[in-house]
C-alpha cells in the first residue's frame, strides 16, 4: 500500500482524486477478493466462498467491504483479515475506520517479537490523514517506532520528515528529505515530490 500511495500522491495533489482513488482501491481490493474466495487454509473451516452468497469478484468495493467486515465479526482474531480491511479502508479514504482496523491488527500482534511496521505506519498515516496532514505526537511516536527498526521505510521516513518541518526543525527536515531522495532513481513521482520539499526548505528564511 505504501508504494501505491507514493505513486498516486502527485495525482492527489494535482486534484486527480478519481484516478488516484481508483489506483489506491484496486491493489488492496484484489487481495481482498482472493481472501474471500480462497479463505484461510490454516483455519479449521470451509473456504469463505462456500459460506458467502454470490461471486465476490462481481461485487462493488462497498459490498466487498461489507463481506469482509462480516467475516471479521465471525473471525475477530484473523490478523490477515484486519490487515486487508485496514488497507482497503485506507484506500477508499475512510481513515477513521482504517485506524481502528490497524489498531486491532496491532493488538493481535502484541505478543509477536517482530515489529509490524506496516501496521504501525498505516496507523500513523490514518491519524495524519484524519488531522488534515498534521503529524500529531501520537503519529510521530508511531513513525519513530517504525524507523527504529526499519530506517529504510520510505512512507514512515517521508512523514517523519514532514513532522520535523511542521515542528520547525528545518535543518533536520532538509537532511531527512535529502536522504530519502538520494535513495530513489530519477523520474519517480516521489522523487519529484521530495525535490519540491527540499527546494521549499532551501528558500525558506
């Protein structure tokens, strides 16, 4: 989801929300359709398609979401389902419900030794989106947790740099943006976005 988000971010900024939303929804929706059709072979139950009426591949996204939510009511400890729901909710811009799904996923993995960087980043981004792009202290703490174990995480790194800029730490923000840009090839939408951030910081007093 993170990679797709970066690819469509310039479209969102330019106002092409319909195309951006289509890209954001399409990728997680394919995974959800596969999940609903195949089920969970590691769980003692029939494939989900046998228990759901109608072919899920013919349903609109809202109906797929409803079926996924119904499945999670029956299987509240299914981490894969919560992950897919969080991705899809985030993709359609329902950030409050995405945050709830990410939190449920994080709670299910509290005993895991490996940090779920996707869930922590997803929750941080959902909180940021709810706050209109402002990185709150709670979101900032989540980003710090991700970068402590995965400093190469582009999405977390991007929002961490944005947070530094919002906090008035311009030099630290510039350094963070430059480091992110150095790791990307030319021509990517994210590279152009980072260059604009760096340029803006360079001309600020």
